[in-house]
C-alpha cells in the first residue's frame, strides 16, 4: 500500500511537472508571437525607418545611446524597489527576488490582457505559501504607476491641448476623464483603511477580501515611498524617450518634447487593451498624432519610439523568458494561508 501511494505521488508530481512545462512553452510562444508581430508591423515602413537608424547610429550619438542603455536597468530597478516595498507587507522579499519577479511579470504581461500577466508573474515568483495574498500588492503597484502616468499626462495635456487639432467635444471628454481618475485616486488612498475591517458574508467576496485586504494595511509612508519610486521610474522612462527624440535635432523645446511624450504614455495607460494587439503600434500611432502639429518626419518619430521599445521592453522581455524557464515552479504551492 505504501509503495502504491509512493508511485501515485511520483506520478502526480511527474504530471504536474509536464503540465508546468507545457504552460511555460505556451507562454513563451505567446511572448515570441508578440515580438514577431511587433517587428512585422514595423516592416510597413522598414525602408525609411532603417535608413533613419543608419543615420542616428553614428559615433557622435554614442554617449546619448550609452546613457539610454544605462537607464534601462535603472528603470526596472526602481520598479523592483516599488514592488519590494509593497510586497514585503506579505513576504520578506529581497531586491534580487523583486527584480526577478518584475522582469517575469513584464514578460508574462505581453502574453495576457491588461495587467493580468504582470500580476501573475510577480506573485508566482514569490517564495512563500502566502504569495496569493500579494495580489493586492501587485494591484497597488500597478495602480500607483497608472496614477502617476495619468497625473503627468494631465500636465502634458494642459500644456499641449491648444496645439492638438481635436474637436472641442473630445477635449471636454478628456478633461472630464482626467479629472475623474485623479479625484478617484485620491479617494481610494484616503478610504483604503476600511478594507481591513470589511467582513463579507458571501464566499466569493471572502476569497477576494483575503487577497485584497493588504491594500488597507499600507501606511501613508508606504504609499509615499512607493509613489516616489514610481515617479522616479516615470522620469527615467520619459527621459529616455526625450533623449531618443533629441538624436534627430527636432526644432522643439525640451519641455514640449517631454509634454508630448507624457501624452504618449497617457494614451498607453488609458488604453491597456491594445496591449494584446501590440504595444508598439499604439505608441507609434499616438506619437504621430501628438507630433503632427510640429510637421516632423513620421519615419523619425517611429524610429524614436521603436528605439525606446527595443531598449526598455524587448531586452527585459527576453530576460523574463529566461527566468520563466529557470524557475522550478513545480515546487510552488499556490495556496493562501487563509484557506
């Protein structure tokens, strides 16, 4: 009987390992498909864009290109520090594990809609049986970055709305949307504490509360520190984009370039569903729309967005794929201590 039980356990373990291997394979294929489609979309204007890249990849631009490259790990390190700050309410997490989880979440994020893949990647990478309780931490982390992008995008919008050829009705809708999101964010932070005292009766809400109640446990200091990391990360990403645009010597003041970039990020933030269809395509479309009043060459705008994407997204995604296969997820017990 003992031998039969041991054989059954070994068989279950082998089946689980095969299932996880298949899951990793499917995720990898989805990520590679995303990368392939991105490059395929880029080929629509590849001749002009390739010529532009040859013009900017010259020795004179090497300092700027190297600085942009150095900012890539800084960007994701700041995101990892934010994730570490928030996740430590549940799990004692090192910076290394936070960085690993951030890159895994980035890779999974392109294989699933909205922020689902990012959340799964971060939570699954935690080395604890309480990892599912950190779902709320992942939601807060993404929410903080969302709010920063909207707030900074609102500043860029107020600065450039007069230049954009949008109908008055569209401008009013954008004003209202930005105001609602900014005010709602303040209310969420202000009234987060009641989540800890909420005692739902229905089982489905009890399960959700077990994962989300961490939101109410954050102190004002936790929110401030996490927001600081998020703001610094936003500044780094925005700086990279402005540096990419500076390679083309556009006759546009730096502050206007930064305002235009903030609108590109704003569109990407408010239209997350396009992530499934191609993050780069949305960035390019928005960039062309935002820079249209300046009559700048379209191929140079596209080249700048593509350069930023390759540095900040493509490289970390490939590292994320490596980490996905490196993880021994068969040892992970996806259970909450509250179950």
